[in-house]
């Protein structure tokens, strides 16, 4: 299992609660790994199932490390949890877009690699995805289920309740429902401060890790924590994005619903870039200082800067030569 998502949204805390640990947490740098065991009784002996779990720190800035976790050896048993901070909606769309895009790209690459020797693999993975959602789901022609089990978690629900106005809550809830449903994902809200949501998150992780039973009772009331199991939602229940009638007409002319939801969401919550400081950039944090590594990093930064300037100069020269050639050609025509 891979748990990734926004910075400081409670990924480590959720994992620790799943392990029945209660410790002071520290920011996760890059990848953290743990494994979990669960006893399974049979008639002869006690067998222990083992689940491996990676936590990706750094939010979207570390998304390329997804490639390290998802491999041809484990993709057939892999599942992913994306945690998004619903109390900071101005960062939400960018986070989900980068992480989901990287996940889809990596999974597609791995499937392509395996398909070179196993042509049936891609079809089998797709069939399992439709089994999770429902082979005869009413939105079958409008969905593209993610090939491996995917759960989107709306984290910091307590801050979401206290800091976001009701009309904006509805926009966030409906957008997340659209993103989850269109990708055939499960959606649930989470706060480590609420015992009920801690219990739900433990059920969800146990379901992904050990195929344990899970409560499939749906809750889509914006005034309560959202819980939607795979395939429980529908585009009819979610409704259309709050955009103009002209924009809605684009769907019938080949426009993508994703783009409409993006436009609607960003019109309410304009994207905001996180400041590059030591809080979210470990390379600037003095506690991680290392003279040898820092010197090499500085050298590579200088090389990158020189390469960037070289590319810019070549581009200017190419444009200049193209313009000169165009002038000469025009003179010859005259």
C-alpha cells in the first residue's frame, strides 16, 4: 500500500493509529516504510498475513518517488491512498492533479512493461477494477476506473467544519465526489481527533491491506463526514458543476467534464503556490545540513542554471535565424 498526499495532513498519524501506536510524529522526508502482520486462523495452524506500507512525504513535490514504490513485482497487489487537506482548498486541486497524474503515468508504464510478456495482464487488471465499481454501474460509459484500488481521503475534517463556509463546503464535497467517482475510487473524510473517523480509517486500511470486512454504509451529506465505497456514487447524485450553461454545452460537443469541474473549483478557490521555505523544503532546513551533500547540491544547481541559460540562448538564436531567413525569402519573392 502507498499512502501519499498533502503535507502535514495526518498521513503518519493515520498509519500509526492503524498500527495501534500513539507516538509523537515527525515530518516524513521522502519515503517511509513499515510492514504489518495480521494473524489468520485455519484448521491446522495460525498463519500471518503481511502487508507492506509506504508513506510518501513532501506532498506533490515528491511525486516522482511514486515510481520507486509501484513496480512490476507488486502492482497486482498494490493499493493507493491519497490524502488531501480539505481545510486548504486553494492547494487541493493542484495536489490531487499532480499526484493522480503521476500515479496514472506510473501504473500505465508498469502495465505496458508487463504486457510485453503477459498480454492478458492489462485485461485482468481492468476486469478487477470494474468488479470493485460494478460491471453494470449506471455510469459505466462515463467512468475510467483506476487499475488498482484507490482511496481519496479528505483530511483535517475538524478544520474543514470550523473554517469553511457552508456554500464552499458543498463545492469541495461535490468536487471530491466527482474526482473519486470518475476514477472508480473510494472517498472518505478523516480527522484523527474524532474516534468514529479513526475507526473508519482503520477499517479502510485493513480492507486494503488484508481484505478485511468493511462497513459499506454510504454518507453523502455535506454536513456530515463523507463516506462512499467503490461504485456507490453516481454522477446523477453528484450533479453538474456550477458553471454557465454555455460551458455545460461543451460536454455535448466533446468537452471533458474534468475541465468543467476544474474551472468551477478554481473559480471558487484560485490555486495558490506554497512558499518555498524551510518548512516545506527540506533542502533549506538546517537540521538536515550536510557539508558534502550541500556542496554537491550547489554544484548541480549551478550546472542546471548554466544549462538553462544555454537552452535559452540557443532558442533565441534559432528564432533570430528563422526571422532572418524569412526576411531573405520575402525579398527574393519581391
